[in-house]
C-alpha cells in the first residue's frame, strides 16, 4: 500500500481505503473518536496511520518534500524496498511554491520512489493558471529534473487510472520519482467563503459542467455497457445521503476528547518543562473558574473526563 500525502481534496482516497463516514465526521467535529488528530486539527485535515495516510497540513506544498522523504525511507527499508512508493497530491497552485522544486529535486537525485500527482484545475483560489506560469503547465518541469512525466485528461476516469497505474509501476520498479499532471477544471468555488463568479464567467462554469464533467462522462460509459441506470443512480444517492446524515447527526452530539489530549504528542520522548507548566496552569484555572463561571462551566461539559483530576 502506497503512503499518501494529500492536500484538501483527496477525501475519496481515504474513503476508498476504508475510512468511514463516522471517522470523517469525528475529525470534522473534533470529537473523541477522532483518533487521527484528537480534535486538534482544522476540519477536513484528515490523517490515518492505519491507512497509510499522512495528516493533511494547511500550508501549501509542505507535503511534497515530505513525500519525497517518505519515498526515500521506503527505499532504505529492506522489507519495503521495491514493494511500496510514496504518493503525493497537490494542485498547480502548490506547484508554484518552492517546496515543489525541493521535493522534485530530492526524489530525482537520491533518488526515491515518489509519485507526484498534480491536479491542474485551472485556478489557485482566484488566480488562473495563465497568471501562474508562462511555461507549458506542470508536466514540462519533470524532464528538467530527469523525472518520467505524463500529462493526462483528468476528466477521463479510465485514462487517469491507466496513467497512475503505469506511473506507480515505474516508481516501484525503478525506485525513482514519476510526475503525473491531470488536466481538469474546478467547477465549484474554492471554498464556502469564495464566490468564484467574481473572477470567472458563470456561463464558463456551466459549459464545463455540461460538456466535460468527469462524473457524467464516466456514468455514460457505464450506462452504455449496461452497468448503470437512472434507477441505480437514484438508489445509490439516496443510500449515501442517509448514511452521511446518520454519521453527521451522530458525530455532532459526541463529546470532545479529554482536555489532556491538548498536551499529548506535542513532542517525542520526555515531556519538556513548558508543556508540564502549561498543563498545570490550565488545571489551576479550571479549578478556580470551571464550576463558577457559566461560560466555562458550559464549555467543559463538551469534553470527556475531568481534567482537574487527571
């Protein structure tokens, strides 16, 4: 199983590997079932040691050199050498960061079996790709590092599958980095706080949805072969919606992790003095105000356990 380093748009990778809706909601709500980040991360910053999925980091592109390092570690391990590779996902905007070049250089010179997957969706938030670079996209950078590179239609599911499968084979067999650039288009807004129609025409988005939608294209492929139908579509959507809402309602009612988790795992090895000092300071404050000041009293009910006794 490849070790994955992702950005914010790779939830499907986790779901495919077995991450459950309950685990998704646990991380988003930061409840006590959030075993990956223990309620201390921003929503959709998933991580799973069991599924070989490194915790997502907010800063752009930091995962790229980290993945190259993971690939090198896999290559150094006799038990995993020639069997596994590291895979890292990022957008064309992240490829404008220095960390992209650091990761590519590391993977090409050591070398390390690292699969670089760039999804070029045309926009880095509001900046179009035409203003990000004057060269030929991201794929043109691979040969400069001596890395095998392929550009693929990112809206063709089967083309992406074939390209990534071959790229993974080369990564593992040759023990070197491979770059895949998937060309696509971001039809949605960057986030709930973004209004993308402020920097691109609404009609452009609607045309893309209608003409070059990867979900619609793959659905037509399945229907043409008799493997899918309108009935299957509605039945599946209804099931998924019910399952998601069930997990949502369950997750939002669960308590948060114990407050002591705030101080755990910050450093490896022996716990330093400053963490001990901060833990004791919070404990004293809760003992002083936790049962008397209503805002604190209400907030503490949301956490498991009694921090003052831990």
